[in-house]
């Protein structure tokens, strides 16, 4: 079955191979042919920008599941062959991918494209409710009683959905790229968070969660950490045992 150019299967593990393998072979064949053409390095980079990047981007954007690292290594090898005509590369791909202002030539970094597409989907959870897509409602239902953004920073989770697990993997990788700890941001979950522990164990207090204490940010007001008494008042935590 094919929908909008994407081959579908009942077995989600087969979807990546069904779509990426033919695309990878097509890209490799084309890059090998273009590598033999008498184009300048700049010309070959533009060919990759205008043809290879959009082909890869469409599939990567439409498949919210993990792309194997071997796929990117094969793409790297094919681009090197194309750029240098099968000879030994004189400039590293990383340098070619840099901005012109940094001495590079703006070669598309397909790994960053891949990360950006998934982060774009995750960022939609910060938009207003009226802009919600149907798939967001499905993910919210899977993550209950938590929100999808909260699940991304939780150590222990009931989530086994491969799409959400992929989102969590990308979330962690992007935070590491910017030298951030994904569990210690204002938007990180308070519950089952490995860096918010009580007695060396991640906590979950159902009453606090039910009354709206969901993220680390909920412990603050105007940038100031709330006292215990103010937390009781703000979130209507009644009784002596609030845990």
C-alpha cells in the first residue's frame, strides 16, 4: 500500500526498509553518475542541494521513526564519491557542511535535516490548542496521564510506541548537541525524572500531579522558587498528607 509516495506496512519495523532502501539505492546511483561529470565542486554541491536533499527530506519528514546510522554513512560515502570523482577527499564533509561565513560551502547536512524534522513536530506541542493535528491527539491519549512533552524527560515510562520512543531519542540527542540536560529544563517533567529524586529515587505524587504540578516550571513563579506553603495554596493541596 502506498500513500502520498510512502509505502506502508502493518509491520512498522518494515516501513523504514521499504522506503529508505530504494531511495538510498537511487541516490547512490545518481551520485556515482554525477561524480563522473565535469562539474566544479560548487556545482556538485548545488546538485546535492537541489536534488538529493529534497528527496531524502521528504521521506525523513514523512517517516517519524529511527533512521539507522548506517544509512547516513552510506550517504556520506556516496556524496564523497560524487564531490571528488572517486578520488581521496581533500576537504572533510563536516567542513563542507559549514556556513560560508565559517569557511564551508553549505553542503546539506542530512543528519541535521533529520533531527530538525522531528524537533519541528515536537515543537507543535507548544502551540495553541486550536492548531492541534489529529496525530497529536493520538499521542496525548497514549501518554496519559502525562503530556507527550513530559514523557520525553521521564526515566520510567509505560510508553512502548516506536514513534514516541523515536521522539525521545531525538529530544535527548538535540539537548546533548547544545550541551543541555534534557531532564533539568523548565519544561522537564517533575515525575519519574531521574534528576528530581526523593530518597535517590524518581518520585510520583499523584495528588500533586492531578492538581496541576507537572513540570519543573510549575515550582516557580516570576522566576522565584515557591515555598511549600505557597505551593499548597497555588495548587489547592489540602490535608496533611500531600504526597
